[in-house]
């Protein structure tokens, strides 16, 4: 029997395929019958990729020969890999991964003759002034809230410049905080602590979130409908902390009480956390960078992705219920109430 021939359109290469966002994308691509190769750096990552039905490619973003070999014959590259960290003493690793890493991917894609690169950027790259509902064309404030924001901004700029210079079709997907079943770290850790009564005080701020399934769909739509050189904010809902608490109470009855710390107290706590981290040489969850981002807050307008890509957002209430149900199955939190008829 003659083996089936896989066209370039059916072959894709994914970086970050063992992570939360990248893993969801890999599973969706495999479900659609695409041949997926995914870059991995460890045995654990390789196992995750293989379990999803994709082909693991051992290597690192620094290995141009590995990237080039893996990308040959691919129609699309999804560059999802990146480092998202706060309160780190030395951000050089994150800066290297988020800036130099994307440059390596763009160069390899150009050499391999890849048709399109979809780059997972971040809504944080917009850098809007405080109180603004940010869009793709919102002017940047001119300074950065965190090293992560700086790294993603510079990485996106490097990607767009290189793509234009090398003649690569590049589309950026800029998600807000991606939430949903499967996420337990980062901001999801705060959600778990909140519904389990382990978060005594809250910060009154603005939050912006997008369902992981919507984020995945945005990447696929960016591949087929995205305008080269354009970035697309992907945001399903922007809400205040009290509104988020009300959503959780409606879904599972918790938290029963919510106390809000004054902004001055939050700022002081971040300063103390940073001082303790420096003295103990430990990386803590609370530092000036974290409190600065929390107090600043973010609101995003994700409508361009609706208009140009055809993205349909999941109601945030549905995302909350799906996430709580996933937590409950793993004894991480309370189960949601039965949905109303």
C-alpha cells in the first residue's frame, strides 16, 4: 500500500506544546487530523506531547538546526513557547526566551520556507495607560509594569520586524489571562485559594480573562484568516474583582465573605515581600512587581478578533463552571451548583 502523502497545509510545528495553552492547541490540531510536531526539552514534556498524539522533537529554541529540520515541509508554525514569571531575582532567562527565542523561530521558519507563523504574544504588550479599555492600536504608556511585560513587548516587536525583513507571514495572538480546565498555576492558583477560603483579603481591581478553548480557536483562525503583520487581542471578559467574586458565589457558593485590602496596604505588603525575598534569596509569590500589576488592572477590547477572525467567545459564566468542575474532580475545590434550567 502506498503511504498517504501529508501536504504542507496538514503539517504544523508547535513550540510550547506541553504547556497549558500549547497543549490545548496541540490536542485540537491532532483532533483535526493535522500532523503535529512539537518541540520538547524534557522526557516529561515528550510524554505529554506523545499522549496528545503529536510527534515530539527534542531540542531547544537555541538550536537553529533542530528548528530548521523540524519545520521543513510545514505550512504553519505556532510559536507558543515562552516564560511567564514574576518576582524573579534575575529575569535574564525570561528575557532570552521571550525575545531571542521568537527571533530564532522566525529565522528558522524563513529558512524552511514556512508559509505562516502564528506567534503567541500577550495582551500585556499593549501597555495601555491606567483606566483605558485597550485595543490593538492603543498607544503604549512608555514604561513597563513588569519584566514579563517588557520581555513580551520586545519579543513581539522583534518578531514583527524580523518577519517583515525576511518576508514571513506573521500573525500575533495576544490573549489576556487564559483560564479553564487544566490550569492550576499562576493566576489560577489565586482562584483555587479563593474558593477554598485560603485567600483572606482581595485586591479591588480590573481583571481580563479568556477561555482556553477560545484562545485555541483564535490561534487556528489566525492561521487561516489573520492579516499578516497584525496582532489580535483575545479577551472574553473584563470584570472587577467584586464581579468575579459574585460569579464564583453564583457558581459554587464561595467565597462566603470577601474582604478588600486598602491599596496602600497592598503596596506595603509587596514591598515587604520583595525585601524578604532579597534577604532570604528566595523567590516568593508577592513582590512589588506583582502588587503593581494587580493594582494597575487591565481591561481589553477583544472585538477585532470577532470581526476579522470570526472568533466567538465563551460566556465567562460557562468558563467558571467548567473550571470549577475540573477542580472538583481532582479534589482541588468545590463543585459548581447544577446550572439553572
